[in-house]
C-alpha cells in the first residue's frame, strides 16, 4: 500500500502529503466539504490565511486550518508563500529573539504574518503586511 501511495504522489495523480506542509491562501475563496464545486460550501477563507495540506487530489487540496477544521479548496488558490497566524489574544512581536527585548508591535488573534525564518530558542522572525518585522514566540502562532 505504501508503494502505491508513493507512486500516486510521484506521478501527481493523487495522494497524501507525506510531511507536514503549509501553504497560504492566495485569494479569498470558498471551502467545500468535498473535492468538487458541487459539494456543500462551508465558508469563505480569507487571503493570507495559512493552511496545512492534508491530501492533494486532481486539482483539489484537503486542508486543515488553525482551528483544526478540515475542508477542500481548489489547489490553484494555494500559494507557496508562507504565513503564520496569531493564536493568542495578542501576539507580542519583539525587536530581537529575546523575552527581554522591547516589543516592536502586537498582533491580535487571527492576524496573518509573513513567515521569514525560524530562529533558535523557540522564535520565528515575521513581517506584518505594513512592513514592520520582528520576532514572535512559536507558541503564539500557528502555521509551522
């Protein structure tokens, strides 16, 4: 069975994503309960939202959001650009990767931030869409 799944993934026909992979929604679009526009519409997901890829199937991707909900999205709406989403009431983005560093800015829950890089010690460098950047604790975000 494992060889069959590997073959399906390698040929691009279908299959699960074998490692955790995150993508970002490139444009606001509808999420469905099945891999078809004939499926029930669940809700609209906003541009810039990170999602975890679960399965890829003929132009559709099954994704998980920060709340753990599963849904289907047309794969063409997923970009390679990486974002993370704040999961705490207020994420503190600091000037340096240090708890004692001054806070550059705060981001409220569900705000998307561009992912820049993972920094040792449990920090992630992020950038807000207005250009501000800094470091946030990994336990304050989702999408890695």
